[in-house]
C-alpha cells in the first residue's frame, strides 16, 4: 500500500534500529484520511472471504479494526487488557508478552460475543514477534470460531511473527512489510 | 438520539443501580452501524464550530472519537495511559481516578500533537463523575489549546460530571442522558 509506505518514510521514526514510531499518524495521533484508505485496502485484500466479526486488542488496534469492520459491515470486538468492574466474568483469556512495555498481560474477550458460528478477521496495527496476534488466535480458538485471516498494518518482517502464524496455517496480509531498519533506515520488502 | 436510546434500553444492562453495561454495542463489541450514526450526530451538534483536533483517552473512547474525527475530517489524538518504550518523553500529563477500575492513572499526550493553535473537541463514551473528561480538559489547557466543546455518548446525569464541566464554562453535548437507573430501570431525561 503505497500511501502507507510513503507516510512511514515521511513521518515514521526509527529508534535504535528496532523501534518504529508512527505515533504521528497511526497509534497516538491518527490521520483519518489514511485510516479510511487502510480500511478499504483490508476490504479489498479479504474480499470473497466470509467474515462475521473483526477481532483486535486494545488500545492501538481499535481505530484500524473499527474502520475495517465498517468496510465489512460486521461488528468489531476488542480484547480488553486487565480487569474492571463492568467486565463479564465469563471470558476467553490469553496471556501475551509486550516487548514494547516489557511485561506480560492478560487479554480477555467476553464469551457472549464470539462463538463457533463466527468467522473472524484478526486486525492489528503491528506484527513483530507475533505475541499479540497469537493470543488473539488463541482466543478465537477457545471460542471455536473460524479464523478467516489476519490483517496487519505494519509488519516488521525481520522478526518471526509471520512465520509463527503461517506455521499454524493462517493467512497474513500486511499493508507495509519492513525488511530492515538497519542504521535507522527503513527498507520495505 | 433515539437510535442510541433504543439500543441502551434493548441491550444495555444495569448492575446494582449504578453500573451500565453497554459492552454488546459500544465498548467491547461495537455496532458499526450505530457508531456511524453517532459520528454524524456529533458532526450535527458541533456544526459551525471551529475544530482542528478530536481528543479522547484510550481505550473505549477511541472508536467513537475516530468516527467523529472522520466526520470533521481532522486528526484524532488519544491520550495514553501508563508508559511504554515508544512513547515520547515530552508529554502533557494529567491524573484521573477511575471508579470502574477503582484506581488512579496518568494520561499522557505528546506535546508534538497539541498546541495553542488547536481547537479541540473532546469526545468520550461515558460521562459520570467527570474524572476522565476533566483530565482531558487539563491536558488541552496545558497545550494552550481552545476547547470547542465536549461530546459524550452516554451521560449518567444523576452524577455531577456535567456540573463540574459546565462550571468551568465548557459546552457539553450528550447523545443519551440518563436521569435514573433506580431499581435497575433506565430513565432518560
């Protein structure tokens, strides 16, 4: 997706050859024009596939997953982190490790909103080591739902997240695949 | 907003006369058709007002704020809770107490994305005691930004959040105002 790659080159910032900051347009401040195009692109890439629900995890996946859900005209569910008083007791739960935050967390989805009749498209803003995505796959599995595909905005293709997911037999579409960030220079596949 | 009120009556659940669960359509699973109408309604209610940025706080405000930002064709910023490695050091910060989670948290916005040239529309899913909203007002104030208005999806009008905000001189629009949840029955204003 050229518009996205252009934006990453123009406004993204690489730190220490490993961290890519896109908080000017994707996960802190959000460029809504770009977001609209991202939603359309996911619709195009997963056309002709049965999808009943979009699944993501809070917080930075929410805006991308919501615009994608609009394009498929299906509900979006975001897995919650931690626990709160107005959360259901009956939840699917899975643990993931965040390298960005350097800690593990539990993500939860209420059993009411995902079951074996669902065809799930998993959406997230980043794919690196695959931790978050594998947890969402785990949760969809607990629900007995079919996983129709996995849509990622930015993939750090030099990490092994895609391999782990493909080894499980799932189809991944990433809108921008970064081959290298060596010397803080971004190179796409 | 009749569609929203209908949805709250049909699918909302009151617990202990105080907690309103709307996680089947607003803050865990999201009904995208309803969300589209919410975005249009905020556009209508804040028409003819200068708005350059939409401001909300993660996580449940993000989808509502994003669709509203699309209707105004301006960027949306979501304040982050806690800290992570790919967060800016230069942030506006404000503390808020969450009655739902029964703890205080710090919300942060990078100084890069909000300044004195901005006209901010604050958007959130709930207004009850006003804690989150007052923190967002505080952050916009630190930036020297103008606050153009405050848009709320569901207001618990039997709590004092609106009063606190109006006492500061700001204009609040809520799409559904709940007068009472006594005996777990929802009554609108």
